[in-house]
C-alpha cells in the first residue's frame, strides 16, 4: 500500500536538478544528494530523477576540500525539472550569464527553486529573490541584503518557504528545508522515512511561509562537551548549575559564563530546548500518551510539557502529533502533508 501511495505522489516532485559551480561546498551538495539522490524505494520513498548539472557537462569542478566533482549534465538538465536546487558556492559577481538565464527559464516554466546557504546569492543574481522573503547563512545575510536590496532577507530563520521559492540558512538548515519540501509535496510519512535513514528529526510543517525557531548553537568547547552529553543522557532529572559546575571542575560563576559563551544560552534554557526536541521525537515516533512523553522527556507533567512545547514549536503536543506522527496510515497522507 505504501508503494502504491508513493507512486501516486511522485508526480508532484519527480525530477531534481542541482546546479554546481567551481568551489563546490561538499556538505551542502551532499545534503541534496542524500535527500533526493539515493534510491529508497524499498523504504516506501519514491525514486527521484536526480540530475547534477553545471555550465559545462563533464568538466571537473573544484571543491573546498581539495577534491573534484564532475557534473554529468549541462544546463539542459534543468529543462523539465520540478525542483532546481543551488547549494552553497563562492559569493561573487560574475556567475555565468547562461546559468542565470537557465535558472530564470526553469522558474518561468514552473520549477520550484531552492537554495542552501550562499546558494541564495545565485538565485538573487538571477533576479529570483526580488520582492521575495528569503534567507541565507547568518554570516552572509547582511551582504545579501546589501547587494540585492529588492530581496526581503530574514536572518532569524532556518529556512523560508515562499511557495515556489525555498531558501535555507547554513549547512544543516538545508536538511530542514529539503525535508520540509518533501513533507509539503509528498506527505509526512515519506519525509519521516527519509529523516530516519539520515538519523535526523523530521522537519516541522510550514504550510505556507513559516517561521522556524533558531537552533541551539553547537558547543565547540571540549571542557563542556562531556557535561552536555551527560545532561542529554540524564534528560529526565534536573541539573542545578552547582552540580554541573562540579562535574566540569569549574566554579559556578566560571561555568555559567563559559556555558553562555559556548552555547549562546543558559544551562536551564539549553536543557529545556533539548527536552522539547526529545518530546517532539517521541510524539513523532511513538504512540506514548502525552503524560508518558512528558515524563520521558523530563518535564514531569503534561501541563508543563504543553507550556514549553507550545512556546517553542507553536502548537500543542497533540496537534503536533496529529500532523507529524510517523505512524500515520497511507489513507491520511494527503491530510498531513
């Protein structure tokens, strides 16, 4: 039954064309390849026609890690694509005019345009961001707004869905944007299956253009990493700053200052966010009642879970589950996408 439903849905998003330039950002390109370029038919995911394109087919393109990438398609690969995606690339003012024209033509013929990170600059150079809400990596948002004042740049979101234009922020935000598009076009169950294989949480639904809370910054401080890991492994118990500071072998004042400097937030807020994320996964992937989800995620009571969940996600836990539960049956796919 799942494969039959997938066969019906695949017409909505079948052909994906990725446009590459020299200085390929391998992670961002890899995100697109991971979501759309792997055959997951056995998992009930429709197979995509994945085309890797460049200005000149077959010519090796340099990548940021000292390797080369060869695109088997030229610009003809954009013709008939349902989705045209531009991963991160070097920001410059001389993108080949032939490529920009091909992007404009693809958009005019009805393709959805998607950018990851600095790929937004390519779409902007083609005039496709004029008058449109969009985003890019926070480091480049001000530059994008300055170079292309007609673009309505929002640097406080992970991605912006404006119908046939989706732009995402840096690196992992591209995963959120791609899974959101899959969910929007092919349904919640398909997006969840891809996300599970990638070992990432399914993206929240946007419906129309959505606001997504900023992610909790990663911590790059080796002295705090064991503490953060321990907090996650013991997410159901409270963690006073005093006990965390002792575990990190720091004074409370030093620990609190370093924690904020490295994560961008306080220990209490960081833990609350992790608990919400854990609760979200439980709501998506299990049939536990809300009280049990609250207990396993460390909130204790369903009332406290609802308070924090609605503040972060924007909806109540039960409403979220109805939309994003991975246990949705095929007959309900069209109503949860």
